[in-house]
């Protein structure tokens, strides 16, 4: 089953790599510094482990079940100009990106 509105497969692979890197850095920090002695250290290690571990598990579930979008984000654009609801001929010049005067000639007093 695919999800047409969710992240693409390449997005999920990036998240998987990011999660593995985060867990690796968290583990290497523990090896280098040792176990934390205060509550703040345990909190930081716990939050990092929960975040990266949770993201890793969530991403693996999505990839294994193939519950991801097949199309790139550019193909599923919901922009008003591309959706067909707005006629491009009725758009003003400001909406198309042009201004009445170039910004290089404008002074601060004119603003």
C-alpha cells in the first residue's frame, strides 16, 4: 500500500541515514565521555536516543511496508498557479514577480 501524500522513498532513506548517524554519534559520545553522572546528562542522552531511535523505527516500518509516496514532491505541487484554479492571464505583474521599479534604484526614503 502506498501513501500518495507522505514522504517519498528517497526522503525516508535520508531520514534513515540521519537516524543511524545520530545514534552512532550518541553512542560514540557515551564511549568517549563515559556514562553521565548527573540528571542533565541522562536527560540529554535519553532524549537523543528516543528521537533518533524512534525515527529509525518509524522509517524502517514505512520502508518495509512500502507505505511511501512514489512520486517526487515537484509532481504533487499544490501551488495555486499550477492547480488550474487560477487563470495565468488574470494575474497582475506583481504576482508574477516584477516590480514597478528595480530595487537597486530605490532609496531608503522612498520605502
